[in-house]
């Protein structure tokens, strides 16, 4: 089984696996840990680390197998039990997770620090369970604007919203239809096979459809079951593996530095561009799931802010690349769309109060950033991308809707300030900041290829 000292010694493959895991390259880290295990099959930490990779790769059964192997190698190692508990949590097997946490506490003995760590992890799992969807998850299914449009089209056969790319109704309609198309694509994934540890074929660039629709109008987000969410996660993991995309578990500066280093090491801009697009799109989609399904607006906002930061920093880092070689996710119009969605989430967090509350000055500052972008480059995307609809009317809608959204945010902030000035102890209540004017904003459906 090996001594604790032997287990703590890291081979080059072990160290490289840790580095890859830290940069979000889970499939490569998994391979390195496998290599290290072949050299030292009695190291519990290696199995625990590989289990962590398997969780990120949507392979929970493989993760559970490795976590149990770590416990077999070192039954007294508390982290082996907490790793197994996290594997059960990934499968939503809550009873098994809490049972394993109890075993972990038993192994802590008199170690108060270890007890606190396990207790905190258990509390976090309990919080996650309380936020999780436990039945059919219908998120934003009753999209008021979409169904109003649908009913009117059914009643008035002469009105065809799909033919008018400049209307706000088209924005909502097209976003919903595109998102439904993206859901149908990911629903084809073999989720049962993935849960049983079988290799699942994931096609590249399916995140484009989902995220383009959300940038078009984020209210189109909807799922009908837990399996929809799980398949989205599987698609994200698969595309991250295909492109070796960096995850959002590190800072924006570190993400940009990682891609810069790959360029210096000879990787092509085409490969970098595709990987960077997956980093941005997957991070955005995770934020939407966290916001719309889990209901954790604060965590979602952290995701959105990091995505905006990555987009703006990458845009500044590679200014010499021209469209379309530069990539759609670095287009000013998409950056503005991401900022506007972040603003919507910010306003909700502001109203909720608490530790994660966002000051009005921060909301107003981002609104100014978007306005500055509109003033300086209102039609940035127009001549560079393959547009699926009439260019002039569509880009007029982009500019008009983005401008209206910023104006609505500014008015909401002013109104909120007036309320707080009159009643400084006023809590959260319904007002324009919580329900801004129903103005859609649009972006062109584009490809990262």
C-alpha cells in the first residue's frame, strides 16, 4: 500500500497532472494521473485527483470507482471520503453523499481543523441540494413575450414575425427558436451511456447555437428536465476536451496568459480562437444554468463578470486579428450583449441585498461602458460576418435595442436612487430596476469556425 511519505512524493506525471487540472484541462490531467498511477499504483492522492477529473468530464461512475480505490489504499485518509461524497453529489445521490460525510467525520478523530473542513463541505452540499431541481425543471418556459407573439401569429395569419428582422418581436421569436434547436442537438447525446462510464461521441460547435440564442435574448433560456441540464454539461465538457479549452476556474488574466503561451509554443491562431470561444461560451452557459435553474444569481454574476473580462482582455490582447479570423466571440456586438446580460443579473443581485449586493455605481459604470462602445463602434459587426438575415435592418435592430437597454438601465438606477434617498431603509420591492422595459437586444447568429 505504501507509506504516507511515499504517497506524498510527486512524480513528474503527478505534478504535470496537477498543473493541467489547475488550468482546467481535465482530460489531459486525467491522462497524466493515469500515467502516474501506472508508476505508483498505491498512491491514494492520485486516485482522488483522477476522480476529480472524472467528475469534471461527466464520468461519475469512473469518479466513484477511483474515490473508493483511494479509500481502499488509505482508509484513514479523510480526503478520500470527502472526494467520494463529492462524486455522489455529482450524481445527485444525496443520501450516499451525506452517509459518506458522516464516515469522514468519524475518521477525523480529534483533528478539529479536519472536522471543520468536512462540516463546511457537508453544509455546502446541503445548500446545493436545497437549490437543485428535484422534479421536472421548467425554467422560463412561460416566456410571456414569446407566447404573446405566438398567439398573435396564430390569430393573425397575415402577420409573420419571422420575416421582419428589425422588430423586437423577431428578436424574441428567433432567440427562442434557435435555443430550442440547440436543445434538440444536445438532447441527442447518450446521457445514460455517459453515466455508466461509456465513451460518448460529442460533436464540436454545438454550444454556438445555444449561446448565440442567449446573446440574442437571454430570456429564451428554458429546460424541461434535469437531463437537459446534464446534457448541456456533457456537451460543454466534450467541447472543452476537443479544443483543449481553458476553464473559468482560473482568473481572466491567467486564461489569456495560457493562450498567449500556447501561441508562443507554435499553436495556430485557428486552434487558439476555437478554444477561446469554447472558454467563453461554456462559461456563459454555466452562468445561465446557475442563474435560471439553480437560482443562484450571485454565483451566476461571478461567471458573467469573468466571461466579460475574458472577452474584453482577449479583444485588447489581439487587436491585429481581423474578422472573421478574429472570431465571433471577440466581436464588440457580442461583448456588448454579454455586458447587457451581466447588467440584468447585477440588478437582480442588487435588489436581493445581502453580502453579494451590487452597488448602483457599479451597475451605472457598466452601462456607461456599453454606451461608450455604442457611441464609438455602433455597427462593428456589419461588414465582417455571414449574416443569416437582412444585414441593414438587423444591425439597425442591434443598435436600437442595445441603446434602449442601456437607457432603461440608466433610468432604473436613477429611480432606485430616488427611492433610496426618500426611504433609505427600504428593502427589495418591485420597481423598474427589477422589471426593466421589455426591450430585446439582438446579435447576429455567427460561427466560430
